[in-house]
C-alpha cells in the first residue's frame, strides 16, 4: 500500500496510502461488521422462534433488534465514507449456522441448552470479529462506535454463556 521512493541519496520517503485506499479498507471492515450484525440479528431471531422460555425469547428478540440497530449505524458510517451500497445481508456462514440451530431444535425437541450453545458459538464469532476490527487504526468516531457495540455484544455473549451454564431451569 505504501510507495517508497528515493528523493535524495540515502533517504527513503514513504508515501502514505491515499484516502481512497484508507476509506476502501474502512468500508471493507464496516461491511464485515455489518454482516456480523446481520448474522446476529437473524441468529437471535431464529433462536427466539425455537425457544419456549418467554424470558429467554424476550432477550433474544431484544438482541436481534440491537444487532439490526448496530448494522444500521455501521451502514450510515459506511455511507459517510462514500459507500453507496454498504452490506445489507448476513453471511453464508451465518445462514448455515441458523440452519443448524433449526435442525438442532427440531431433532432435540426445542432443547434450550442446545440452542444456547449455538447462540454462544455465534457470539464467539461476533466478539472475535469486533476484536479484530478494534485492532485496526480506526478514526476516533468509528472506534467509539465499534467499541460501544463490542461492549454490548460481549455483554450479550456473557449473558448467553451464563444462561447456558445455569441450564438447570429448563
């Protein structure tokens, strides 16, 4: 990405990446996070549809709405960076994971523990994606947004894990 050229003998000048390259990289990162949020949105909705516990169903529906909101925030940020058509769909991997949740629910008779295990697996992936994004050199406004979303996603992950581990209720 950097262009090195010799301006004078013994010196190397490094040309920083152009703003277009930087914006392109940022848009790519945002689009990956949008897919992650759409995966979570649809995954929690699928889980809520396959669970009978009303309290857990309510939390899953709330998490689904939260992820839709997060995706919208990231799409707006991507628009601001010049992306006329930011990502709007979930990933193929996310679709396969939701199919697995449906199959597991059907085979195990809507087993809450099994669904929680799969939700935690999805959240592990989301936490990892957000951590990778936060390792990048992000503009302050994007870092704040991504950090805030990461904190909420990590809290959801931890709650799902606690629910899974406390499975004695069901």
